[in-house]
């Protein structure tokens, strides 16, 4: 089984590509949370996979919350792998992810050993976070190059997962990963993951309701949209990127930014 989270579709494409290649069940974390499904029965030799985007050089809050309640009945040293997508690098996101897995005693084997992602990967995908001065979407040519490289990389990764090869680490951590994840990332995830800065230009909004449909945590109500400020927002920016008329913004900085989601132009599969 593969548990995944996605905001703008990059990680969905990656997880689906792997799932189809090796015949694994694909499970969407936000839907599982809505259904309160945290307990799963493992079959003998079944693989366990996790796919998630890097948010501020850390695993997204929603992923961490899910694995804190996850129960895998029958777990006894099954092969586990994890993959994170990122715009350029992912810092220590995978180290943090494995620490979160280890905290959940329900994911410990009979000998007390915790579930860990034994083979870990990062896949660089087009940028989608645009809420800081130095962060923008990629130009179309760079976007296409990233996706083509990812497509080739996934063929390699899929082979490793299919054969349950342990001890593989293929991560783009960047030059100062601890600084990224434990200093900048810690501040980002504590202070900047919020829905309080989202606004809508009501004279531009077409009342299509797409923003509420794509929100993975049901944090948007009505048209024009209203953010619920209930602490569930992941700041994945799906509402911003999927808006067909760019009526949604995050503060003022995104007014001069482009939008991106996977296959937006219909030329990515």
C-alpha cells in the first residue's frame, strides 16, 4: 500500500506512477483522515510506501498527524520506503519523517524495533510555493525538464521498490540541510502555515467553487470562498493555483506570481 498526500498534483502523479508500475493500492491521506481510517491489515511481504511533498524542508503537518495515529496490524519488519517531492531540495525532511514514525509505538514490531523507511528518495518537481520573495513558479521550459527528468528517475526508483531493496538513500538535501529544516523550516511550519493571509477578489471570482473542491482539508466554505481558520490548513496553495481566474491570493505577494498545478496545460501525463 502507498499512503500519499498532494496539494498541486506533483506527488499524486509520482505516487500513481509507482503504484501502477508495481500494482500497489493507493491511499489518499486526507480522505483517510476524513473517514477516520487509521488501521490497516498487512499481508505477508506487503510493501509499505509513503509519498509526500516537502513543506518548508519538513514533512507536511497533515502527514505527521496521520502517521501519529496509524496502526498497521501484522507489521513485522515489512519493507518500507518513502519519497518526497520538492522544488529544489528537501533538507532533512526524511530524517524528520522517520523520527515521526518511530514515535508511534503502534508501529513497533514485536521486538520493539520501530517502522522506518529503509529506502528513501526525493524527486525534484516544478515549484508551487510562491509566498516568499525569492520563490516563484518555474518557467515552462524548466518545468518540462524537471518532469521529464522525474519520469526517468521514477523508472529507476520503481525498480528498487519492486525488488524491496533496503538501505538506498537518494536524496537532494541541499547545501545546509540542518539549517533548512531545523531553523528556517521550523520557523516556516510554526508561523507561516496558516490560512489567515488568503483573500479573494470578489469582483473577479466566478463562484465556480473549485477552490473548496480541491482543498484537501475542507477548509473552504461558500462562494466567494471563506477560509474557516480552524487550524487545518496545510498551506499547500491548491486553492490559489487551481483558481481559473487568479481571484485568490496569499497576501499581496502572489498578485505578481504565476500559477501551477500538474498537467495544468494538458501536456503532462
